[in-house]
């Protein structure tokens, strides 16, 4: 087993990848520039994900962001080794980096698919906004009815018992004018 690993990491009889490109500068720099830009981009994404998760500690499935960050970081490292192997035949190390990337990738994929139904069930910002608007409208309507009740109570003197207190959860608010409204109250 040790011989296997020593053979994998032995690069003494290997040539750098640049030989395959015949050391043509335009091809070498095309690969270097592309791989460098990809690697830098890949390295910036985990930084952004880390910043997001640290600032938003209420994020559901925050640990999944860490897995994505590790996966993307590993992908960026494969591109760094794509640059190195142009001049140095460190294919064993490059293969090990790709193997680690494969392990992180498969774990991320295996964990992601079962989470999709739960993630899709989370309310979207638009759904939360709509629910807040509906609740605000109900609160405004309830407050207007309370104001009407208070005005009616002040105008007629002592009021019936049902206008002198707030309704209990799910209670019925009866107005002196005869209107009724069912309310689903959260904690009154």
C-alpha cells in the first residue's frame, strides 16, 4: 500500500503539462489566465458564503452553506493545480486534490437532494410580505372597530359588558351597533 502511494506521488519520470502544449505561449497563458480567474472566483465565493452565514445566524440549513463553501474551495484548488502542472509534474498531488474535491462533492450532493423538499417548503420573502400585509390589514380593521366601540361607549355612557374588554383568542367582538366580527387573536 505504501508503494502505491509513493508511486502516485513520484513525479521523477513525468513531464509537465506544458510539454503537451508544445510550450506555446499563447496556449500556456490562455490556460494560466483562465485557471487563475476561475480559482480566484471560486475562492471569493466561500468568503461571501462565510460572511453571509456569520451575519445571518438565523439561516435555516446554515451548515449546508459551509458544505458548499468547502466544495467550491476544493474546486478552486483544482484550478490552481491546473496552473502548477503546466510547469511542475505534481500530478499525484493534483489527483489527491481532485479526490478530496470528489469526496466533498458527493457528500454535498447526497445531503442536498433530501433537503430540497424541506427547503422548498420554507416561505419565500414574497409570501412573508403578503402574510404581513394581511395581518396589518386585519390589525387596522380591528383597531378601527375598537375605536368605534370606544366612541359608542363614550356616546352612550356605560356600555354593555361585551364592549368593555378585548375578546379572547378566537372570540367574537360585538359592537353596540350590532355588527359582529370573528377574530383569531394571537395572545389577547
